C-alpha cells in the first residue's frame, strides 16, 4: 500500500482532504472538518484543498520549524525523538479520535482513522 506520511504521522494517501478534487468533494470535506471541530465554520473550497504538507505550510504542532531547527528531514530522525512536541501531538490526536467516534458515521470514522489515527505507528516506520 502506498503511503505519504507527514511529519506528524498522518497518511496523506488516505486523507479525504488530500484526495478531494471536485467542488463537491471539497465541500463535503469542509463540512466534515466543521462537524468534527477542526474548523470553526464550513470553509471555502480554496481553504480546505490540500496538496500535502511541505516546508512552506504552517504546522499546528510547530514540527516544520522544529525539523529545520534540528536539521533533519523527519521527526523520527531527530536525536530528541520522541520529544514533548510529539507526545503533545499524540495526546491531541487521541482527543480528536474520541471526538470523531462520537460525531462521525462509521464510514466517516474509518476514513479519518486510516488518515489520522495511526500517527505513532507511522512515525516509527517512516
């Protein structure tokens, strides 16, 4: 199975946001992100579209800045891995997972689980 693992352990290949390309798909993702609390409102298609993480994007967990500071290309290559930023990120991810289980359909949850809730395992193998 192909993977594109981000700094925080997300799998872009499984992500509905990364895979949304039509107007309808982007709108559905924006509605899902609002439903689970990842956005304060249903955002525009332009705002929700994603081509994957890169060094020019802002990272919620400040990992992009951190890998630059530590001169590595992935968190797991850092001598401080797993650091407090990774531990905090994994705690937040566990909270998001609980919230998604509460508000998502089974199908929505399965999709989000594949993309976002295997961070720790993904970080260990990247």
